[in-house]
C-alpha cells in the first residue's frame, strides 16, 4: 500500500465503531489516526525497526512509540491494540488486535 486508507472495526466495547486512517506510508515510515467514540489519537513512526502501539479503551486511548519488533501484540482486556511497525527493509506492518475476553 502506498496511498492513504481507512479501516473500520469494532471498538473496545464491541458496539462502537472505530476508524483507523493511515495518512502516510513511505519507506520506513507510517503515520495514522484512530477514532473511537469521543476518543481520537494521532501518531506515527519513522526509521527502520520503529513503531507505535495505540491502546483504545472505552474511556480513553494512549500511544507508546519506539523500537518495536514485528510480532503481533497480545490481546489486552478491555482494549483494542493497534501496532504499526516499520521494517528494516523499508516496509510497514499494521496489526489490529481485538480485546481479550475476560
């Protein structure tokens, strides 16, 4: 993918729809925006082997960015986890992980 794309998926409560818009993809770079209910988060990563995790919860969201592997993140209770990682070969990988069942 080299052009912006928008994905729609179930939010952390399983009812609300969440939207992830990839706004930029280039060699070793990915930027995206996530909305779910009243929550909005915008982040991105650039550089080989860099990435961001976004946690969508019913009452908020948060981001953490830095060096990340390409392995799929583990499901978390009450949170949709989004991982965007740049590869050392110029690619980008995106994972959307639904909440873990309690």
